């Protein structure tokens, strides 16, 4: 069970396995052919309100995770899909410039801790 994280602007690789875009908005300037995702789970992304409040501010990371985990609890169907795909290789694809404090990192932590 391996979950990888990869920016949407990085080149896909065979080792990525099943690729899931976990952002609400399609990455700017990237075509479907270039992104090569198997699934786009828009609804698993943070709500617009939470995303705007957080703004990738490292000082808010702990509280962001708490609030976002509550949102993820309400998306059992999407979380279930990711859990199923975790049986093989799963790569969560995200567009944020911030590579450590982003929703994909939070989703990975959520899946691994529950």
C-alpha cells in the first residue's frame, strides 16, 4: 500500500500507478493528455471556504487538517474509492506550488491514519 504525491506539472511515470487529481479546479495550462489522470475527484478537494481561509499558510496547517478531515469524513464515497485504489499503487495529483502543506498531503495522512 503506497500513496505517492505528484504535482500536476511533473511528468507522469508508469510507476505512478492509478493517478487521481484531487483538486476542485483543473490545473492551469495542463491538457488532459499531458496530465494522464485515471480519475478526477473534484468533491474530495477542500471546500472553497476552507481553501481560501487556509491559503497554504503554514501557521494554519494544523487547523486546516482538522477542518479538512471533517470534510473528508462527509465524503465517504470518494474516500472509499481512494481506499480501494490504495491496494495497488496510488498517486494523488495536485496543482499547488506548495509541495508539503497542501490538500493532497492531508488526504494521504487521512487515508494512512484511518
